[in-house]
């Protein structure tokens, strides 16, 4: 997939859900993975001709794991003239040292979001872009059904009342396979996750289950996403 095609899908999501307004200062949460780097390049490309003026600020929350090398991401941001902030934290020590929870992802996500929101406000941003793609949306819905007993999904746009920030998800129309294809073709400086729970989470279990269901029933993930998009949920209308 080319950058042009990625930008087209991102722009469709932005337009469909009115994600960007004039003079928005948008922080892009950069984990180092293929999804967030793809989103960063797509939004940077859109800045040149999108009818509404906006700016970008890349932010990475360093959880405190050893051997996390962000130099190539810093080089990419320098090349694109995108401000880049790395927030140093001790989240890894808190989650895996003090608590040692069997399912550490929830606490980690809460602490990471708090650090990210603080960095955003310090940078003067009013919106944050997360790189959740179509497969993430579907997996989150099933996680909620399986482990919480309720029907819930990530919204395209979420206003965070406590912080006064707005969260947007411009990759929501993209398939994970297309994101991976673009990242490989573009040679993005992907950083492997140093988290010891990577690949062993409930989310990974649900993702693998959905892949198997889709292999046995080709097109089922597309139909699930269509059902989600056309559901009664207010934020998806």
C-alpha cells in the first residue's frame, strides 16, 4: 500500500467523523510500532493540502524498559520537522516490579495515558491521535463482550472531560494487514516492544481467535466492522 492510499483512508475517517478543526494542535502517540508511525506519516502528508490548518507533535511515553532505542524515530521526526517529545517514566517498574499483576495491561495503559495527556497539555495540544486500526476496533469490542459482559467499542472521537482533550482515531478504516504492508514498503523505523507481556495478553488471544474465524469464514471481519459502524452506538452514527 502506498502513502497516498493510506492518506486517502485516513482522510475519509477524518471527514466522516469531523476529527480535525482549524488550528488544531494534534499530538500523535508514538509507541514505536508500525501503526503509530504510519499514522504520523499520513497526518504529516495531509497537512500540506487538507482544507483545515493543523499542526503535529509526536510524543512517546518511555515506560522505563532497558534497551529502548528511539534514535531512528527521532531522525524521522527531524526529517519531517515534527516536534518530538520523549516522556521518561518508571511505569515498567511500577507494573512489573511492585504489582506483578497477571494482566498488567490495564494499569500500564492507565499510567501511560496519564503521562501522555500531561505531555500533550505542556506542548499546548488540544487533540491526541491514537493509531487504532479497524482490527483493533473489532478486537476491543470482543474483549469487552468476553471479559466485561457488555457491548462497548472504541469511539472514532472521544472527548476527555477531565483533561479537556479530544481523542481521535484516524486509522479506523485501515486493516492491520494494509498498515503492515505500508510499514514494510516504506521502511519505517519500527521499534520492537520491550514489554515482557507482549504477545501473551488477552488482546493477543482475541486477535488470534478472530484471525482463525476469518480464515474459516472469509470476509467475516469486514462484516463485523460494518455491523459496528452501523450500530446504535451514538459515537458511531
